C-alpha cells in the first residue's frame, strides 16, 4: 500500500512537471515582491501600525489610476450610459455623452455592450481610429481593414512570427532598457530576445552601430526577423527624432526586419523641442521603395496617455505593407479570441474621436487631458540630477523617470551577498524606510554594472514624493 | 544600392516564413461562412436585391445579439463602478451600491481603470471561491486556486500552453470530444500539440462512453504522450448534459490513466431537459473520496458569456485549479502575469455573477424573476428547436438538453456531396452556404466542430427570440426540402 502511495505521488509529480522549457525561461518580474511588500505595508498602515511615514506612495507601476489619477469624466459617463441605458433618459448626463452612448449602442448587436463584436472591433470604432491616425499623420491614409482592435496585441503579433529551434529560432531585436513584459512574452513563445543597447550618455538614443553589432551577433545563433522599438521610450523616455526613425526604417529594410513599433506613449511628450512622429508617417514620407515594402505593426492603447484606462484593456495594432495571405491568417488567429472587451473599445473610440469644440463636455474633457499630461518631468529630472549619487537623462516623453543610481561599492557588494540586484535592494529599503514604492532598473535589463530606478512622473502629488526621494 | 532591387520582391513575413502552426488554425464559428454573411449584410445595406431582408446570425452563442436583456442588477452595479458619481443617485438600490463600493475598494486607486493583479482582484477571487463552495455543497475552495481570466477561452488556452511539451513521440496529446468547440482544435493546432479525438455517441444523445475514451487513448499512445482530457459539460455544440455516473467514470478514467482533466463548464446554468442536472466535476471528484480527490488534477472553467447573463462583450471568466503541483502552479502564475490582467469590468461582472442578490435584499425579487424568465425562455426554445427540426425528413436532432445550440444531423444526397467535393468544399459547408445565400440564415457547418466520417451536421443557436426562431426553423425546413429535391 505504501509503495502504491509513493508511486502515486511520484507519478503525480511527473504528469505536469515536464512543462515546456519555454515557460521555465520566463523571468519573473521583480516587481511582484515589491508590490506584495507594498500591499502588506499598506494593510499595516490601515490597521494603525507605526511607521516613519503616514501613507504609502506607490509610483512604481505604469498605472496612472492606481497612482491617483482621476479618470476622464466624459469617458466614464459614456461607459455608464452604455452599460445602463436608462441613464439616457435622465437629466444627469450631458447631451454629448448621451448622443455618443446612443450612437455606440446602435453599433452593438442587440444594442447591448454585452454582445460580442466583430473580431477586429466595432467597425465604427475601427473607422474612428483610422481617421484619428490619418489626422495625426498629417493626412497619410489609414485603412480600417488594417486596424485590429485587441488587447494584448503585441503578443498576438509575436505569435505570427515566432517559431523554430536552434539556429532557426525566431529572434526579435529589443531595446535595453525595455518593457519586461514584451521580453517575457517573446520568451514564453519560444523566441529569442536580441538585445540592443540604447545609448544612455546621449539621452537613450538608438545607435545604428549598436544595432548592427547586436544583429550580427544574433545571426550566429538565431534567425532575427523583427525589430521592436518603443517610441516614446519605456522606461527611458526618449523621443526619437524623424531622422532617427528614418535611420531605423532604412536599417530594417536593409536587414529584412519586420518593424514592431510600440507607440503607446505618443501623447506623452514633455520636451517642447521634441515631437512625436509616428513610424508610419515617416515611412510614408520616405517614399518608395520603403513606403510600400517595409512591413510595420504599430501599437497604441487607451491604457496610457491621458486616459490611463489600463483596466479596460483597450488597444489596437495597425498593419502596414503586410502580405495579404498573411493578413488572412492574422484574422483567423485573432478570431479565436472572440473580440476585445467592449468597454475597452469604447475608451478607444473616445481617444480617437474626443468631444469637439462646442460640445457640452469639450472644455472639461480637454482640461482633464491637460492636467493629466501636464508633467513634472523637467522638475523631476532637475531634482534627480541635483542629488548625489543620481543622474538622469532628459525625460523627453513617456511616463517614467529612469535615473541612474551611482551606488557605493559597499552597497553593491551587500546586494550581491544577498543574491539580489543592487537596485532592487535599494527599492526595498526605500519602501521600508520612506514608504515610497519605485521600480528597479534590473527588471528592464540595463548595461552590466549600471543600476537604475523607475517611477512614474505625472502624478499630482509629485511635490510630496520628491522631498522623500531627496532626503533618502 | 543593390538592396533596393532585392527588397521590392521579398517580404519578411510571408506564409512561408511565418509560424507554420498558425496556418493550421481554423475557427469555424467566425470562419468563412460568417465572413460571407457579413458581406451579404453589406450588400443588403447597399440595396442589392435578395430573397430575404435580413441576415440572421444563428452561428454564434451571443444571447444579447438576439435580443436577450441583461440582468438589471448587474448593469446597475457596473454603471456605478464605471462612474462612481452615480453612487449618490436615488434610482439605484442600496444593495447595488454596496456591491459597487466593495468592488471599487478592491481596485487600484478605486478605479476600474487600474490594472488588477494578474490573477485577478482579490475580493473577487474570494467571492468566486465562496460561490464554488456553495454550489458544490461545501467542498472547500481556496481563492488562491482561482484565476480570473479573459473569458473562459483565455484560461483554457493558458492551461493548454502549460500542458503542451515534448517532441516527436513524446509530444503532448490532448483528448477532446468530437464534436467539439473549435477553440480547442485551434489552440492545439497553434501549440503544435496532438489532438486526440474521442467520439461522443450520437445514437445515445451524444453521451460519453468510457470505452471510446479507452480506444482513443490506446491509439494515441502509439504516437504521442496523452496528458490531458478535455470535456465540455453541458456540451458545445452537442448540448448534452452528462449524467453523474458518466462524470464519475471519466474521473476514474483520468485517475487511472494519469490525465489532467479540463472541465469546460461555461453552460452550467443552461440545463433544460427533465431529468438532467449539472454536476460540477469538482463536486463529484470530492464526493468520490480522497483516493481521487487528493490526486486527480483538474481545471474547471466558467465564464460570464453564457448561462443567464449572456454578457459576452465583457470577456469575464475564471478557472479553478485542483491538486495542481505547486511548482507547476508557480509557472502558471508566471504565465498569466505576461498578459497583465483580464479586463476589470469583466472581473467586476464575475463578482456579481458569483455573488448575486440574496433573499431579503432589495434587488432579489427582480433578479430572480429576470433570471428565471431568461432560463425558461431558453428551455422553451431548446424544446421548440428539437421538435420542429425533427419534423423534417432528413434532419435528425438530438434533444437539446442544455447549452445554447442544436446540432442536428442532415442526410445529404450523393449528388450534393459530389458537387461539394468538386468545389473543394466540405458537403455541410456547401449546404450551409447555399442556405445562407437563399435564406440569409447563417449557421456553422458540422465540419467546423468535427463529426464522424460520412456524417454531416450544422450548429444552430437556439437564441433568436421565439417568433423569429419559428420563422427560422420553417425556412430551414423549406430550404432542406428544396435542397433534397434539387440534388436527388
């Protein structure tokens, strides 16, 4: 009987233990342990536990609402009216909210936001997005059929590419520092991360020599097919110049790489001398042969920018110059996920097609928007640069500050003893002693022996945060 | 420069260079026939003359699209969660306000616009666990084993990702019923897993015979490593509700053969036939005693899209894992974090589904009335569908015991089959396309779900409102008789 039990237990272990090696390779984000500890401390504070600080401030995540940003009223009013159409008969809501909600409901099957939509999203919203993109790009045409509304669009697109093993394994060039989730998604699909370092000293620029080096090295062990760029940068906040984008496009064309452009922070440009220019527009302006051959997927989302509606999971991808047979397969692949959550689609519609001048909600909407995007980036950067042991490149765009920590050798040694990345150790101490939760640079990848912090910059209580950071 | 001539010809992403597994993915529910239906709708809008004035989409399990009304309480709470200023509006009852406040408390910054933890909002997972305990007569449920998902599909695909490994002869095989809901075949194709088919017994009301499971498994073991068994109960597309005995048999089989059980239970409230009852796999497992309940590994899936809610557009769902190896669970938790979090409104809705108004609360009587009306209307339409289809010679429809579909068998004349084959079309696709062109009714051919060789079926939802459904069924009847005549 005992042997039977032992065998059973041993067998039980073996059924699932042999999971795909791709999954084991995903590096768990360090953020989790910080978040857990922050949650514990928050709970303890609520229960009246003594701490050298009264409130915990969490500015580590790219989640504006969690950080205290208020949602845009118009967005939430429209959504609530779509959810509960009886509100349309009340005097509670402004006229433009009602007409937008009525309009949207008419687009939905059965006039309910509880219905599935078409795979790529409600056609009206695809259309709004195409017009939004075209306006943004100074008239470059955008076709609704090339716009797929989907949350998690980056992962879906990666699934198209990634296959192969050994030297045929698909590689995607990704910036360092970068979004850890993209790298995790790529690894989990069995793809190879091909890192190219952004140049910190030059303000986190993309350097062609570095990209060529990375590519040449990668070609020895995998099959690089794509180039992932983030503009404005996450977490580094660089905003690419038009020339830089042209260089990257030329590089992608020469090296036969599919361009994946994450442009979710396109609203967040703080430096008045910088301007967001989309990859699509630059590609178009370069003319043939580039404009009609270079394959591009651009990603945007309602999670960032002035709406910050991360929880609604509304995003889209626009494809440029894709093979039409491939587009057919993309559609089939996307269709297995049914459709994107309708609330997220509504948020995108409003992002693409906000209230117009003369509409009841216009003033409030754009005031909300101004307040949200109004950014302390310059002040943050100056303050950080004034601190001993910290330096920060100009924060031209995006929503994070990514200052470099110049840690004393003792601190680095102590961290290594503890088996923890030095910047993570710093973050944990900052959390315990100051009640301030920021993210470690280590989870973004960074040049060896450099350490950074990451935190969001566009919150109202910035003045409170800075003194804490300063004194620490 | 020389590169200019090269790059004009060759794209990076072509059907040859893309992930070849993706090419094998098909999903009939939104496949070619639906694309044609959408085209026809456009043509009608443009004024093109057709023998019908509207397209009826009886292809997809979308209740609201067919006019089903949402549950008032749910929409009230969700409206307040979206726009909390409504919390001081007198039109909303106190119990709805209480739920909204509680949900908002669980959200970052008290906003549904904040990301939640990847596994889902904690208080929602706790409520799900309590629901499962109540539903299953007290069998304990740990919130830590509950993962909120983007519809049930997200959970199903995630579990399959976790399960699929190995190469060649040790490549993971996953057992799935034929007919099946094509999400499974699509996911298995994309993952490059081996799909191991077990046939449901059409002659016996689509029941599951363990002997058939044994046959399928033995066959499969010759060329792959079967590790999981998927079962959809109540069934899609077949609508059968498995008996308790059957569920026990399946559990015993899974235990003996060391298979991970995946129980897709999204239609758990959609049970219509007399004598049929939904038994959750988890409940039966635990009632079978520790020999099974402490060893059989199980994942159960649920969703906000079906049952009496029909809220497909919210993409709400959850899965519960039972007896999962802790190391594997750690991998699962890691895997879900890659996709950030499920849509928060869907999580909020799931909270309400598992924590509906209780007796004594202001919204209770309306809630019960609405739920009952919806479910009994579905039951009536299920019965009607079966009854009418069975009056058509050449169409045989098993009782629609549950779920939302009929899956009748159609006998096609040999000439029709030949013509279909000449066109390179599956015969039932040929049939359904013709039906679409002549009547505007969009169904999904049985070939999209799998069926025994030489048999043909279609899946039609029972969702159109009764009047429309009767018209639909009579049109199908007329079409079928014409079709048979034409191809005799």
